[in-house]
C-alpha cells in the first residue's frame, strides 16, 4: 500500500502582520546571501548582516538560529513543506517511491516566495565552500529524514521498525533530489521552479531504473 499527498499547498501570508514578518524574513535572507557571496561566509559577521538589513540581532534570532540557518533557508523551507505533506498522506495504490516523488513535487509547488529558486542556488553554492554550512545541512537532513521516516511508517501502517524499505525509498528520493539540484544549478540560463521540476522528474525516472540497470555488455576483443 502507498499514499498520496494532500492537494493543499502552503498559503502565502494574508494578514498585514504576517506579510510584514515575511518581508522581514525575505530581507534577511537576501541581505545575508548577498553579503556571503560578496565577502565570504566566514568573513561576514552576524552584526554586519543585521546592520545591513536594519534589524536587531534579537529580531534576527526570531527567524533564524544563525548564519548557517539563513544561508540555506530555501532548502529548509522545501523539506519542511515535504514533511508537512507526509503528515497528511492518505492511502491509495502505487509504490512508496512513486508517492514520495509526488510529495516532494507538491512541496516544490508550494515554494511561491519570490526568488526562491535563485536563493536555493546561492545557498547550495555557499554550502560547497563552507564546512560549517555543510555540517549544518547534514544535521538538518538527518533530523528531517528520521522524523519523516517515522511519520511515513505510521501513515503506511507499518509497525515493523526492521523493515528497511520505507527508509531506503526516502534515501533514494533524497539522493535523486541532490543529483537533480546539482544538474539544475549548473545548467546555463535563469533558474526557475519549472526547470527544477522538470529536472527532478527526469532524475526520478532514472532513479527508478537504477536498481535494474545492468550497463552495456563488455565487447569481446577476441583475447583468451
């Protein structure tokens, strides 16, 4: 048995207070990423980020735990949305891996914040050159993977914690996502959500075929 994600996507802020909070958060992300790219992640202080964004450090910490957190905020947004989609799955037919693909694509559709794609690429580029961001990403990924795996087992009605299949299905999904992100970030031209979605779908297809892929047979060169 598998499941499908809910059709509802995260809604944009509606009240004036929510819109102002979103504007402050967006300003912090854009300011931090710009300074990190211009001056270097390690070289940029939190005080500089706050001063440039014209907010206090106290305000900054209402939104983010630190520099690493704000640098990869777009990725956090996506995987937290993925986690919420997992929590609202309903039973249906299909494989677990196919369902997880639908869940992640549904989460991606919810990334309606302006410039999300551009920010996601910038955060990925920073992570490639910063050990502290990489460590932060690994810690976040491990936590989210563990939480969503447990939720997924509950939604599937699985009580056998020794069953490796749901965890492996999710691990394969995460690996496919990182592969798609790398290809998408490196391709020339503007970075858009439709472009990432298309790349993800192609990568999911390849991932589904990977477990049965045998490769081309070696040619017989006539040697004994």
